[in-house]
C-alpha cells in the first residue's frame, strides 16, 4: 500500500492524493467485490470509484475491474450536474462571507492575511493559491520572478509550471493581479495550509476558502466581465484550446486593466 501511496503522489496534488489514498484504505476491498459499490453514499461514491480505478491501474487490473463494473451494472455517478449547480447557487453564503473574512484576517498571521487577499483577488483554488503564493516568494529570492509574473502584461503565467498548475481535471493557466500585490507577496513568508487552518480553528472560524473563489466569479460577472473571461481565469478550458487561443484575446492589456479595476474594490466591498 505504501508504494501505491507514492504512485498517487506522483500523479496528483498532495491534497487529492491524500483523499484518494484514504478512500482506498477504507474501500480497497471492493476491487474484488464491486457489487457493494452501490451501497456507498452518493455524496462520496464518484470519488471512491475514482480511487478504485486508480488502484486497479496501479495493480494492472484496470480492464478486468472495468469489466466487473459493467457486469454488476455499476454506473458512474457524476457530482457535476445541473441540480447540484442550482443548489450551489441558491445556497451560497456570500451574505455572511464578509463577516467571516473580517474575523479571519484578524485571526491569522500577516502572511496568511495577505494570502487570503491574494486568493480572493485571483479566484484560485486553495492549493493553487498556496502554490502560486509560495512560488512567487521562491522565484523572487532566486531573482527569477520575471519567469512567472509577466510584468508587462500584469499576468501570473501558471501554465509555465505544469506540475503545479496543470493537473488531470483542475487546471489554472493565468491569473490577473496587480504588481503591487505581487511585490508584497515577494517580500512575505510562505504559507502552509495546516498552520492557517489551526489559526482559524483556534478562533472558532470555519475554513471558507472555496467561497472566496465563488465570490470572485460572482463579483466579476456583476461588474461586467464576460463569463468566458471568468472561465479563462478559473481554468475552465481544455489545454489544447488554451494553447490555440490564449494570445488571441483582442487586447490582453485592456482585459488586465478592466479586471484589475474591478478587483481593486473587491476586498473593501466584501468587508462593507
């Protein structure tokens, strides 16, 4: 099982690999008895199936396992459906997010406070925001920040660091962020999620990082940014399309200026 854990960590992000490994430890026996998969709660069934498929590939039994699933009539359950999307929209807690954010930035250290602001202004996923924040610091220390932050265009070019930002299904290619924020980060200290979480928990605050990403998208859309551009900034395009169309935006500088103008008021609006 230890070798399988190493296999996962070479293929996926740390957080996702840990999740996959935990499911295999709990449900790994179902690879020989897939008929029991239907008894797994719907909320986690798709992730369990993904972990078992990766386990079967590691064992060299993927085709046999796939055949067994078909024989037992086990069908893929997607958590990405229109009804779940509808529920996510009507159940968002943006009305209370400002109060949480106000308390959170007082509960954490200065570098974590800056990271929360960076996460809000870029709409990055938690792991992406941590990787990006720490990469800025690392490259700045090495005198190589220009390889990541395109100062002329005002864009963080995540696509240059495939292992960190281009994964199986969750990717991010670029982020638009003001140079002054990048400069602040470059002079800051690295952020670690476990430490951030402890600081929040110590102050009896939940971790609501995902909601910052949702708030980012909603705020940009309300302020006139096209949905296609929001999708671009949140990584919702295939790699092949990105390669063909990234440099064909009518005016990258104009887009950067528009987005920066909108995000400049985002934090103050959230706190108001």
